[in-house]
């Protein structure tokens, strides 16, 4: 899951995916390299001691002013080079894009940020929402990156298959003709492989964690100080398991699950978003301008009817493509990540109902656009020297959903057969629709998208546990619609005595940007090593207050 620290819709549009949302659960990778990710985790420690990786660990970063639209003048950019396949360090390479704000005073080194996703561009997020982290520059260079396969770091793409994936699972035909749907998903997976190039089989979290070790060494830090949001907590936990003696001050905010299968993750997301929607509607009906009237129960029914109506009779989007009910669901889901976005969501829904104007909702989600297509075979890495950073204008617009599909499935070992999917689809759909009449179908579509992919790594589920590391701060938010609080407790128990839990009794996805209390406690730990007691809490944030 991706933490959205920036609340301006115009900025969010650039960073947020379309109808696939921020919780996509899969698509296809080529079967030929099915075991690459799984074996990387189990043998990396031995290989790290070899000479083959020394050229990556010994590199230095060259920083310069960031190029691109809306880049702050004081933001610096750089890169590190990493092997595409850590099992073959003399083979292909790729460059990982970095950005940083320099420390304003004495620096204790760097704090590395990951904003979540998976698939979110850290460079773009820091450029848009860097004000949230300026206090950390009192002691750190604040650094972030575009993970491999993301943004300017050899971005993956599915080309035309991004829309084909949605079409394959659209409407009621998924339960009526599951064999046909599964075939279309397999075909779409093959297109993803064709348009993404050699990085695709090596895009999972295990490889990204190894890239962070290259970054740590290139930054010159003895240990990794880290702040990860949502999916970034999974990435941080995997790094801690891979390199336990290199963990510095690590904060995991909006803690992801390490163990639940994708079907259960999807159900948890559907329930969480349904609760967030009902909370939004309770707030909305108190306003005379609420487009659904002043009764909360009827407002919930109206939203469900509107989704069904748009699915059967879409309206034209600002881009001329059909804007469906599922596009609307994806946009609402983005807006529900933060209470600060509720007024904008209310206005966007009013524009849709009153004028048929989808632009407000498209500010949260680029649903309905036609994605630009990379030519087949235009690989993002090369055999000879390796790939440089991708130009900003050449990053495919479907990069976020394509990366979400690839990373989430690379991290998951479960692959039901076609017979199992066919037999269970009707029953599973009923469970999802019971969990949420609005988000259930949307989430079920996401679960289906891992079909046809090779088995992902079992390292995260089997080995990321009982860590012997420095203390890590885990922040869980009670009203989080994306990463339920119980995942924080379960992950803390799994990680062992190193994990310290901070209970944020507030709303929204993650706590750092929405709770002043969480913000202070996280900064105090990162800057001064002041760790709150395990089980301590932050109360609900009063209306209008936040991390400022």
C-alpha cells in the first residue's frame, strides 16, 4: 500500500495509478525466470561476501540539481548502479534514481525514505511533499529513491495490456466464464513481459532490499536509518531480515502484513475502505452541500447505485475514454486515505452528479486514460554497460499499476490453479461483496491478477521473523483503511523483541502526516534515539490539526 503524504489532487494525479488503484495484487512475469526471486533471498548472504559485488558497494554518488517539471531548486538528484540479477553480478545492470535534501546543520548521515506502493516514485513524492520531512534535515540528509522497475529506474510497463486486464475482469462475465477470463489474464501477462524487459523477473522486494544495501554503502552510512510507509514497511522488514547488523533507527508506519495470502489482504482492504467510506458519508451529510443528501443510510445506498449505474452506462472522461463505476471506486479509494481530502472528494462527487464532470475524481485517479505504449523489445536495461536513468517524459503512465502487479505477485508464493479459481470464484465474490458492496468487486478483480504468474518468493512469509536487530518503531493507526491495525500487532509479534509498537488512535492511512503526536515521536526517535515505550499511544487528532 502506498502512503499518500501529498494532498493536492493536481500532484496526486501524477503519482497515483488509474482504475487499478494502490493495492493491485498481481500480473504475469515470464516463467523462464520463475525461481530467480525465490533463490535470491536464500543465497544472498553468501554471495555478498564474494568479489562480484564489490564494484557496486564501492561506488560513490554524484549529486546535482534535479531536472524535470516542478522540481524544488534545493532538491538534489543522483543514482546508484545495481545488478539486475544479484546471482549474476557481472551481467546486466540498471541505475536506481535517488533524490535528497541536504542536512541544514551537522549531519549524522542519511535517513532513507520509501513512500509505499509498491510502485510509487520516491523522487516525485519527495519533490511534491518534502515539507513533511524538513525537520529531519536538522540531523540528516533526507534521501529517497525510485525502486527498480519504478519511475526513472528502468520502469516496467504492460503497454495496452493495462486496459486489457481491467476489461478481462469487467462486469459479471468473470463468474460466468472464468476460463475465458483466466486466458485473457495469461495473454495480458505475456504482454507485460514483452513491454517491461529484463528487469521484470527481478523486481520483487527481496531485490529492492538488496538495492538499499548498495545505497547505504554508497551514502557512506555505517547503518541504515529508515522511514518506510505502508508497502515501505514490508521493504524495511525484509532489509532488516537480510542485513540485521546494519539496521540503524528504523520506523515502519502503516505496517503491512508479512503472512496473509492475497485473498485475505483483499478482504481486509475492502472492509477497511468500506468503513472509511461510511465515515466520510457520516461527515458529508452534515454539510448542506453533500451531493447525497442529509441521511447517511440513504447516502450509502446512493453511492452503490451510482457505481452500478456507471458500470452499466459509463460517462465520458476528460480524456474521452469511458469513466466507469470501477474508475469511480478507484478514485474514491484514493481520497479516503486522508481526511484532509474529504472536502475535495465531496466537491468532485458533486461535479459528477450535477454536471457529469469527471475531472475532480480524475484528480485522485487517472482512470480511463489511454496509456502511452513503449515499443516492444525496448528493454530498460542493456547487455553491455547497463541502463541509465529513464527520462521523466519516457516513464510510461501505466508504470505504477504495472509495478504494483509485478512486485506484489513476486512477493507472494500462492498460485491457485485454474480449476481452483473456477471452483471458488463465485464463493469468493460473495465474500468480497459482503465485505463491501462498493469496494468488493474492485478488490476481487485485484486478487485475480496474480493468476498465470510463476510462484513468487516464499522468503518473506517464511524467513522475515524473529529478528535480532536494533529496536524498530512500528506505527499502527486504528482507523487505517489500507493497513489494519491488527497487522501492526501481528507483524510486531512476528519480528520479535526488536519491534516497538506506537498505537495511533486516529484515522487515515499511516500516521506521520496526519498526527502531530506521531510526527513528533517518530522525529524524536530518528533524530535523538528517543524511543517511546512499547504499547504507548497517540490520541485522535483534533479537527484541523496535523503534523505541522
